[in-house]
C-alpha cells in the first residue's frame, strides 16, 4: 500500500467549512487536493492561511467552470489565486492546459506543476490524446493529468494505453470519469499512474470517485 499514492480532495462552500473539512481529511489521508474553487469569495490572502493549515502533502487546485470546477469569479482573480499558491510553494499546483497556454505564470518552478486536461463529454481517440500530451510537455510539467468521460467500457483501453505507453521519466495521471471509468481509478496506479483519487465524506469532486476506505480495502483484497 505504501507505494500507491491515494489523493483525497477537500471541499467546502465557505472558508470556515473548508478549513474544518481540511482538518478532518488530514486525519485519514497523507495526500490531499485542496479544491479551493469550491470556496465562495476566496481571496488571495486566504491562500497563505490555507498553506499554514495544511500539514500533509497537498495539490492546490482552483478549477474554472469550463473544466468541471466551481470557481465563479473573474478569471483575473482566479489567476492571482493560482499565482499565490505557486509563490507559497505548495507541493503541487494543478493548472489547466487551456489556462497555461494563455497565461504564463511567474516562478512556476517553485511548485510542481500538474498540467491538466478534462473532458466531461467524451474520451477522445488515442492519437488525439497523445497530441495533447505532446503539447503539454512543451511546458515541462512535473505531472500530466488527463481525465475524460467514459461512456462505454471499451474506451478504458485507450486510457490504459496512455498509462503504459510512456517514457519511464514521465509522470502521468490518466483517469476515466463516470461509472464506467471506475476501474481506471483502481488499476491506474498498478499500470503506471502517479496517483489515484478517492473521495471522503468531505470532498467528492468527480463522477465515479471511489471512497478512500473502499479503495484501500480493494487493494488489500488484491494483496497489494
């Protein structure tokens, strides 16, 4: 189990609720994702508070609504929040490909970048996703993340190929969303995924997420 990274999201509609959930999630997980886009009226100053309250390895995410996020403010504010997370040197900062193409962040080397692409409509063909990965690599991220909606179980094969067919020095997170993509969350780390995501009572953020308890139990039954 120690070799498999399981990341659990933290959400909350208000900053106080988010901080309360953060404290709870940190008792059950050593790797967390701070989904700050769920917090209404989040400010740049709040990023420093979140950093001080975070005691586990953390991915900072402020996702826009175009890629499944909840941030409803102005884009300039969201970009400033992400920049603050980089400056605060969070362990990882998740940035969408469509965002980084338009906005080159300063001092990006201070944090490990997870460059992400989300498609809630479909799973593109294998070669289209490879083109996306080629484009992502131009920005030299620490990790590449691709999450797509799986409508038919055979589409998982395309995602498994992306997990396996990669340079050994390249870190990827490949996820199939939706009920029919659930197996990618279980098998992903066994096929080369850098990590997998699991939900708690304090932060399910994507369709098809398994609870951390169920995921750990599954790995135990598999003898992992």
